[in-house]
C-alpha cells in the first residue's frame, strides 16, 4: 500500500469512528470496491483525463447518490476532485485492514484449485478462529498453479499443503540422494 492509500483510508476510517459507523462504512466501501474491481471499463472512465471531473462527478451522482451514505458519496467526490479516484482500490484495501484491526479480525487467504463449499469455508473459519483466538475473515483465491491441496496464509503464517509444495519438497529430497 502506498502513502496516498494510507492517508485517505485513515481519514475516512477516522470519520467512520467519529460517527460510530465503522460497520456501515465498511459495507458500503466493500460494495463499491466490488463494483470498481469487477468493471474495468467503469474504472477506466473514472481514471481517464479525457473526461472532465464534473462529468465523472455527475456519473458518480447518477450511479450512487441514493445508494450510499452522504459521507461515502462525498468521499468519492473528493477523490475525483483530488485526481485520486484511481487510488480507490488501494485506499479501500487499506481501509479494510484498519477495519479488521479495529474489529479484532484476521484475514485468512485460502488458496485452492477450485471454489470450496460454504461448509468447508465455515469449518476452516471456525478452526482458524480457535487457533488464533480472533475472528477470521476468509478470502478464497482460486489458484490452479498449486495443482491441488490447500494453502492457507494468516498474517505472516503460511500452511502449505498444496500438491506443488509437496512436489517441490520431493524434488529437494531427491537432489540430496546420491546414486
């Protein structure tokens, strides 16, 4: 995360705390984050210098004015005014980090070759919560390079039971065998 991300995320997070609306801000920013992340054309429109700030702000108004709180709406407008709307995804990620820290939540990144069922995710969440003593937020990442198995990253800890890791371990073992 860059310094710009941290400054803006801290500012909006402090506002959320002052207004006692941390959960609400988090939900709204998460919804916007998903929209911005999933629609490259939308993000391109907001980032292009060819379109004026006024037109960008009008677009934000038409799309979001009645769907988000005035604070988040004004925050988007500010990012456009400061030519920082292109930083929204990074700012959001930093905001989510602040939210998790404030809420005693750890992020667990789960890497698998295909989506896990809700039951398995729930079971992993419960087990990781028991192990860490914190609430766990699961971020599932489909990664076919691991070939199979599962890789779990929580903070700086990594549990790697992927097929790729086991093959790498086997390769290292075979290198040390003399024939």
